[in-house]
């Protein structure tokens, strides 16, 4: 019964360092967030010891009576949040959730139409290095030079390619996705409509982004981005036949035992989302991203699509002498964590890129509002305006450390 500190000092020290990094660096990766201590407590619970192959009340192992209750609560809460009839809370991650959708509804070699990775789509939407691009015949739509999806063009591509499934949803798209337009496109070509709301799920849950229901046939999300839960995946549908196929595709199709501790933590996070205060959080996430975009534009930076409807902004350096990689590194030295990202009309390689993606969900969870985002956005511009001035980066890092200390998210006993 040793504590982590006594059992393994090396890992304990690494965890301590990570806590310090998360506390004093400003986390602005659009896909990251800070879960509550309650979510982490469930994740670190005795459920990590339990095998529970199967589904609630239909297991292949004994002793599942409490695992059943935890998984069922997670399912019921997910259905309540998103207003759907069936949910599978077992996917270990978003990629597994997406893999299960394809495995359930397609045969190898079937055609899929998804958003191009370099235009903001995800690897699992048909990208060549992913199983989705290897096992299926993938076609792509993208964004126009104005950074927006042109739905007429998607319709044209769908009519030419005749996909069995159309994937809508993105990893780096700052504008609202119109699921009703995707439904029209899917209907025009007789395709299944699959919405991957991994990035925007927390906003959808609050009514701050259009819901994929009733338009999509099947919906997936990660649980750890704007939804602020443990790392994991979730699949939802209103169609009983699809639900049955999805369940078999997850288990025994792709996974063995579910992570019961993570499903319990998903239930805890979903309870937080069902609280009325969630709406305030989601509104603030959007307001903070908007402020960020406004300051960047006022300081002469080019934002893809000119602004944002959601939790992120994509900054383009196509007209600058430095790359996304340079900006990512300079901001990192100034204590601001972002990621380099390709932009429409990209001229550099995916490892270098001409843009960065900046998100508001994590800092909003720390309680930061527009006033703090205005300060941070100006510091970002100061760094970018002086990309080679390492002394300035170090000075900004110290200043931001002070700002961060006023918004402590975890104290020493919460991990
Ligand atoms: N779908 C989208 C749109 C994503 O952005 C991501 C992750 O970045 C995923 C799926 C995959 O999630 P995971 O990293 O949990 O496999």
C-alpha cells in the first residue's frame, strides 16, 4: 500500500514536473482540456482492476454488478446530453470509435468521403497512413481559400464519387458545421451520414453549436476535448440496427475488455456536462476564442476564415517569413503551448506548415475570461512580431507564469 512517491520516485517526480508544466504553461492546444479532480478520482479507482467484456447485464465475466451500474450510468447520461437513443461508451479513444463505425457499416474497399487532413480533417477520415485510408477507398473534400466548406462543392464531389459513407467533422475548422446540408448531400447520393464531433462535442452539449441529431445516422466523439472528460471515445445513434452493429464492432470486433475506470470517469464528466453551469462554460469558451481572433486580426495576423464560431482559431503565416513550426517553438519558449497546423493553400510540408491552431477550452476551464485572453493574445502577437528575440520570449514566459498562478487548476493533493 505504498504511495506513488514511495513506490516509484522516478515516475512521481515526472508526474510532479507535468503538474508544474500544466500549471505554469498556458495550455492552448485546441484538443486539450483539464478534467475535474472527481473525473481523475474515478479514473484512478479500483475499477481499473476489473474485466467486464460484454455490455451491461450481458457480460462474459463474473463480478460485474457494479461495472454494469457504472457503464449504464455513462450510457444514460450520454443519451440525455445529446438527445439520442443509443450510446456506446466503451471505445478506448476517438480513433477506435471511428474504426468501429466503418467496421460496422462498411466492407473493405467501400468508398468513404471525408475532409482532407491538410484542410482540417482527421487521420481517421480517410487519410492514407490511417486504417481508414488503407482499408477503404477514400475521397476528400476540403475548404475553399476563404477557409470555409463549400457545400455545393461537397455535393459535386459526392455525386462523382458515390461514397457509401460521408464523414463530417474536423480537427481544425473554426466555423460551424451545417449538418443539415451534409444530410441533403448524403440523401442525394444514398450515403450514410457519419458526424465526428470530437472537437465540438462540449459546445453541442450546451446548444452552442448545431447538433448532428437528427441529421446524422451515427455520431462519434472523443470525451476528452471540449467535453472535458477522461481520454476516450463515444458512439451514438438513434437507429437500433446501427446500434447493434456498432456494439459488435467495438466488442468483440475491435476491443477486448472495456476500461471500466474510464467509463466510470466518463459518467462523472457527463454529470458535469448536465449541470446548468456547463452552458456558461461553453459560452465562455466561444467568447474567449472570439476575443483571441479579434486581437490577432487587429495586430495584423491572418486568421483562416477571418474569425471563429467555435473554440479555436487557425492563424496563417502564408504571408510571413516564418513557419508554423517556428511559431510553435517560439511560443513554447514563451510558455504558451499551441500546435503547428497546415492552412488552406499550404505551401510547406506537414512537419513545417504555415499556421498554428490555438484553442480556448483548457484556459477557460481554469476560469480565464476575455480580459485574460486579450492579454494572452497580445503576448502571442509580441512573440510572433519578434520571433527570433529569445530574451523577450523568456521575459514573456515569466509574465505569463504570474498570470497563470492566479488561475491554479490543481493543488498538490489533486492528482
Ligand atoms: N476525430 C477528430 C475530429 C479528432 O480531432 C480526433 C483527435 O484529435 C479524433 C477523432 C481521434 O481521437 P483520439 O486521439 O482519441 O484517437
